[in-house]
C-alpha cells in the first residue's frame, strides 16, 4: 500500500509536466508516505515503521519460506497485526516467531511494499 503511492506514479506523465508541477507531485507523494507511516504509528507503541530494518529481519528469518512480493499491496497495519499475533502465539504459523512489536511493524512495512 505504501509502495503503491510512489510506484504507481507513471514516469511518462511526470516528464510532460513542468518542473514546478513535478515538485508539487513529489511533495504529495511524501505526504502520502508520511500519512501511511502515521497510520502505523497510531497503532500500539510503535513509533515508526522502518522498511529497511524490516528487510534485514525478513531476509534473516522469513525469506527461507516467503517472497516479499507475495505480500505486495497488502495493508501494512493488518499485516503488522497478523505478525504480532503469530509472535504472541495467537495465530497458527508454520514457524514460531518471536518478533518485537517494532520488528513486526518494520517487517510488515517491507512486505507490504513488495520488498522494494
Ligand atoms: C518455515 C517456513 C516459514 C518461515 C520461516 C516464515 N513463514 Fe510465514 N508462513 C509460512 C507458511 C507455510 C504460511 C501459510 C501459507 C502462506 O500463506 O504462505 C505462512 C503464513 C504467513 C502469514 C500469513 C498469515 C495469515 O494467514 O494471515 C504471515 C503474515 C507470515 N507468514 C509472516 C511471516 C513472517 C513475518 C516471517 C518472518 C519473521 C515468516 N512468516 C516466516 C511459513 C513460514
């Protein structure tokens, strides 16, 4: 979901607009990302989801069985919830996970972005 706002932006269109308009567009994209991040921050004690940190966790623990691309476009908050439940032993999962809430949010942000 977070990635969609940025990735869905057609480059061909951007080339046609003036520099000024392009700047406005970038600002809008930044605002979209900020809002998406704020949405995660509003959940529990997680202050900030860091997709880069999530990438490291994903590659270390999850990549053995999952492809981040499979989760592309999923709701990061819902994904965070699922990963927290798995970590708390409240959701059935092939491998027992022991992630902190912060790690869950980070890895969810990375996965929801499709691993890009
Ligand atoms: C040993 C293999 C394995 C590892 C390692 C693994 N998973 Fe999974 N996971 C599965 C399988 C199998 C499923 C169920 C089938 C599916 O949805 O792909 C699953 C399902 C899930 C789901 C979907 C749950 C649902 O039903 O909504 C999430 C979210 C998930 N895994 C997150 C993770 C995360 C995050 C990690 C790393 C921290 C991870 N998994 C590591 C095997 C694994």
